[in-house]
C-alpha cells in the first residue's frame, strides 16, 4: 500500500494520497489550500490516477482544493451531508480570524461536478482500497474518519485518517460554528476508544500517532478513561 502525505497551505493541513501501489488509481484525502500542486507532484512521481476525493469535514483548510482536484482528474468527491453546504459556503464554518484574513480576496466556491454523501458505517471500495466511514461529529456536525486495512506491516491492522477529530496529544477544537464539546467527547468514546491500539492515526494536522499511544498519553482520552466518563458518554448519560 502506498500512502503519501504532505502539509499544505497556511494552516499546515495534511493532505494524503492513498493507493494500492505505484501506477494505479488513487484516493486523495483532504486537499486544502495550496494542496493541488502537492497532489499533482505525488501523482506524477508515482504514476497515479485520482478517482476520488474524500473530505473528513467541511472546514476550508481541508476542502479548499476539493473542486480543483476533483475537476482536474474527473474524480468523485465524498463528504458527509451535514457538512456539504460548506463546499459552497465555507464562511459558515469559519472563525472570525479566518474570515477576516480572507476578507477583500475574491474567492469563488462551487461543488465538484460529482459529489456523493457519506453515511456512518458505510464501506467504500475505491481505487482497490476499502474504507470504513465513521461519523464523528463534534468538531463539525459532519466530521468523519476513514479507516482502511493496512497489510504492509503485520503489526498494523488499519490506518485511520482522523481529520480534526484526533491529533497526537490533542483533539479538535469545538468553538467554531457547528462544534460541540460534549459531542466530540461522545465521538471519541464511541469511535476511538473502542478501536485496537495498533491502528495508525494520520491526523489533519501534525505528526502521525496510534490509537494505543493516544489512549496512554492523550490527556483528553485519559480523562475519559480515568474518570469513567467514557462509559457515561457512550451511553449518552
């Protein structure tokens, strides 16, 4: 399996390209601002053909180049319906600081020609890869993660593209429009703490980590586990 990742744009958002190997079809995950050139470089280097663009959530730093990348390669874009409106109205999910930074600039937003919606527990077969979709609201209402089997190393069962749900040592912010802290805790309890430790986590920002590492060291997950809140959150109490 081939996974190439690089940080792009002023927010340093990680964009990933995944394929079964060189010279095959591939999937692009979270092409944010200034990511199109990086995608093109990876595609040229490994002789790939993008057939799908997966979006973990609709914030502008993760979807800025979704339409250009999808259009360039005639690829299908996938996003959760709760965040689909952000493809054409990203200002609705921005902070005041980000909005001010973009004021005065002329940006036009449009959906790609082919957009399909994601559902919780959905399995996607794309570019010879299988992705399991987990709906993980809290950072945004339509946040999702994507998990795919990883057979290149026997000690790793899956790779999870976590978007802004989970980072190395932290979790996603919940103070932006559509964010909610109790909801993200519920997502972490239901969709992260239930996973095996050997899963590698490729986050939307920062370095890669693993479920086991975060279970042991991430203060937010430790608080859920040590206080017993994980069980209460999971049951919705």
